[in-house]
C-alpha cells in the first residue's frame, strides 16, 4: 500500500460533484492502516496553464474514462487540513458535473487508478451517512454544510 502525505505547499485542485438519486459520488480516503477514514469528490490538481474547468474534465476522463459536462460555475473553498500528522493546504474549485447518459448507471462501487498506479474506489454516498462519529468524514471539511444550505 502506498503511504500518501500532503505536499508542503498550497495546491490548486478541481473537484466534481456527481449526484445519483440524491447520493454523491466520492472516493475513499484511507489512513495508513488502509481503513476508510473519509471520502472526497473525485478530481485532482490543476496543472500550470490549465483552467480549473479543464482540469476537472481531464481528471474524470483519466480516472473513469468519462467525458463529464460542467453544469455551472464553481464554488471555491480553502482547505487547510492534517492527514496522518502532515499538514496540507489546498484551494479547491468545486463544480457540479453530469455524466453522459448511462455512464456507470449500474455501478455501485467504481474502481479507478491514480497517476502513480495506486488502486482507488468510489461509490455514491448519502450525505446523512457522512460526518457522523462512527462513519466516514466528507472532505474537505465544511463541504457537507455547504451542500446542505438552501439554494
């Protein structure tokens, strides 16, 4: 198993929110023992010279082989966090995205691979099952509260 630590600099990332039947697609975040400690919407780093919109489209294509459609402007969040004792700092552009018709329509749990080859899993989560004392957390912290705000 690969041990991941945040890099000691600010990262700019783009994430995509995909919903199915009121449930959010999110990837597992593991602790060093391989236990699921949380989940996070799919996406990744914005490369130099790339827009956040282009990055989220690229990340979904690389990870799931899906050409997503952006549904509107992003919400921006700053995320300063600790993972296994190491501090991370990122600025996130978070987009609502749509999948092509029938893409992953029958899937419950999706396997994909990161750039380094590490195997990851994602599934659709009910927000009510996240951020509970005995359940996985939704990352970044504060995203659940934002998603539950009346629009």
